[in-house]
């Protein structure tokens, strides 16, 4: 009987030890599972963020693919325009003129939307042979009409200096200012412009001989097209 009792006690002791061991192992496993669930949740969040980024990139890529291949930045289009103006290449220049609004020419900073002349692209292409005298506005100081052919207006106002070499550029920023009211914001509410500027031509005039050429563009089917050529200079 004594031996049987000892065996039973040993079995009970071993059974208790095994139960305790199993309990410890289960707790560790539960912790590992909990950590795994946290990691999975974090990975799911990262995957969602990546999918969102991919979706945005696809949208941007589609926008680029839809945009016309000849679409140029404002500055690039202005540089091309001033180059063709300097070369008096009116055939090429005409391709940049807005197809429905044409291009308006203003002899000074104030744009007279009712009286300043507007030309279509086809009319611009014919400037090299056009000898007609136009009234471009009125001279500052005297108020006399500016009655000139396009060639003379080009020499006296548009390219009175070589603006392809202008030392200052204003990207949607007006540089040259004087007594003339500048009303670009109201004359061209949807326009953007580049100003080519000389702050002085002769030091003895202390800046009163500054001159600017502003080229105004508007987006049309994804491309900046010319709607305004504004000559500006120091006025009385």
C-alpha cells in the first residue's frame, strides 16, 4: 500500500508540473499572436497608403498624357514669342496668337480695351507686307494720334530695344512703373504675362528712360497663347 501511495503522489506531482508548463507556453503563444495581429494591422495601413499614392500617381500620369505634347510653360512661350518678334518672323508668331481673341497691341501700360487694336493670327502673318496706317492710340504728353504703319509702330514702340537681351524679366510681376495707370488685371483677368525690362538705357537720365515689353498669354486647350503685346516706358 505504501508503494501505491507514493506512485500516486508522484503522478499527481508530475501532472501538476505539466499543467503549469502548458499554461506558460499558451501565454507566450497568445502574446506572439497578438504581436502578429498588430504587425498585420500596420502592414494593412501601409498597403492602403501605398495604394492611395499609386492612385494619385496614376491620376497625374493620365493628366500628363491628356495634355497636348506642344504645351509649353509660360516662360518658354514668352521666350519663343520675343525671339520671333525680334526676328520679325510674323508667320511663326501668328501660330501663337489666340484663335478666338486675337492679340491686342497697346503703346503704353494702360490697356484701352475698347480702342486698342486687335489682330487675328492671319493678320499678324501678313504684317511683313502690310503698309496700312493704323491709329494705335495717342502719344503720351501731346495726345496726338499714333498714326503709323505696323513697321513704324514696331520700331517706335514694340522693339524700341532688343528685348531678347533684356536684363530683367518679370514672371507675372510688373517691373517698370511710372505715371501711367497699369490696368492689366482688369484688361486681362484670365491672362498671365512675362515682362522684358530695361531699367535704364543711359545713366545720365537716371532711369527715366526705362522701357518694357509685356507679353500677355491665356491658356487655351492646355497651351499658352498670345492675347496682348504691351509696350511701356517712362511717361510724363
